C-alpha cells in the first residue's frame, strides 16, 4: 500500500443528460444533496463542485457557492471544494471570491478548499473576458485572496486591480486560511501552480496516464522553488476521472456508465463551443501542451470536425459512432473503456487496480465523477456505497 496520504473525493458537475424530463433542473439539486449526505457518511474526503454558465444539461452548477453552503448544512466531516471559481475579473471579482469562500469556511466549521480556474470558450464570450489578461488575472487572484483573508486592512495598487484600503469580511476560520488550488490543463498551468505553491486540480478524461504523469512532474519541479501565493504551500495533486463501482460486470453494463462517459466527451465540446479535435488529440496523446484552441470558442459549425467511423483507436471510433447518432452497445462500450487505465469503471477489483495506478504516479486525491450522463441516482448511490464499503477503508489513509 502507498504510504502517502490519499483521499477518494467526489466531483460533481450537477449534470443530467435527460432533456426530455421537464423536472431535471429541479431534481438534479436534490439528488446532489442526497449524494453529498451519503458521501459524508461513507468517508469521501471532499465534495468538489465546478462553476459553469449556460452549460445546459452538461452542468447546472451556475451558483456553486450556494450549493456548497447547502451541503455544508447537511454534512459534518466532508470538505467542500471549489474546482474552481472562474477567475477572470469580469466573471468573479476577487473580493467577492474571498468573501464567499470565507463564509462557506465559517458555516462549515473550516472545511473549505478554494480552487480557481482560468476558464475559456463560451463563458469568456458571455462575460466579455479579455483572453490576453485571463492568465495574469488568475495569478493575481491567487496572490491577493489570501491577503484579503488574513490582513485587517487590505489594499491593492496592482495595474489589473486597484482596491482602496478595506477590511474584507468575513474571515475564514481555518488558520492561516483555506488551502488554495488551481485548475490545470496545460504545461504552463501546471508550472504556474507549482510556482505559486498551490495544489493542482487536473483531469484525464480518456487521455493516457503517461501524459498526466509528465505534467505532474513539471508541477513537482516547479513547486520545489515556489514563491507561495498564500501563507503556506499546498503540495497536493488532485485528479478528476470518471468512476463507477459495481458488484459485478453485469451491474456496470446496466448502469450505462461507459456509454455515459462517451456522452460526456461528445457533449463538452458542443456545450462550450471548443473544437472537438482538441479532445480527440488528447486521447491520442498528441495534444500540444499549451494548445490555444482549448480556450477560444468557435462557431457551432466548426466544433464537430471530421468524423471517421473507422478510426483505428477503438474509443475514438465509438465516440464518433455515438456522435453520428448510432446506438452504442453498452457492453461494447465497457469493453473499450476497460482498456483505458485512466477510466475507473468496473467491479470493485477493477476499480481498486485502476486507483492504485493513480497512486503510483503521485496522485494524492482522486476526484471521482460518480453522477454523469445517463447514470441513474440509484446506480450512483450504489457505486458510492460500494466505494465507501471496500475502497475507502483499503486505499485512503
């Protein structure tokens, strides 16, 4: 067993891929609260939420701080993570970020974990974000927010953010302040997180773990020479992935988890209007480490790109068939995803083996997307219970 501290967390998109159901927006929130109560009960380490706007069925998480506040009142131990606040100042002013995060930390008894994200695509368009300033705004927000939390009289004379002397309230209860994190998708962002001494929030989707490992190594190298944005270094590496745990293979097939993971990959480019080829290149392991296409939205007609129904890579072939409107057999989908080491979908033994692979490359927290696509609430809760019964006691310490 790995000797480093390790945590299995929950990652929530507040997602429901069922547009024909008129109550989906209402029910998705109450389902998530039920999931959060169970996650707290069975020992998950942190509930991570996201921030998205205008993301239709892909994510109803447009008011994440309010959701975390609700979860704080219905749980006792699980930490509350934001992965993360959309950092451009046109979307979230740093003072408001500091205030909201401190409030959640206060009412939860010190369970807040604050991550910031650069964002991109349609969300930049919606709020009039200047792409050329977004990275520096993210860096500055990470540097200023801990000062707002810890200084009685805060002010900023930075060219990007001028704030006269003010007392930012409330103050968090964690001492010296809640851990800071940065959402990372490129080599530049992994290095930046390391330089700032903040935790890294990464993702795999269907990409090879070798790609992730190389970026984590860049983070490790950078953090050795960190100039911390806050009052301490948060040297943790958290990674998002699809996860569904069942008692046997037939239950996995019935859950539609594999099919739902395919849906997720096909829906995201459409919802955020980024070229789908970026995601396909990442699966092949060919994505340029700092591809500018990942943050700029394109016209809807340019999202899809070419679809080869005979692509030599099995999972890309399945994605293309699903996008073309073909029915994908759930057993075939599972067979293909079983071969992808970054996707944790299977019986208990399969999930354990795949999680241990994440541990072997230095991951400290696995952010498990349990509720996604067409996976029902019943199947989601069953997966969480099995994880709590078998995997958390064995792997988390």
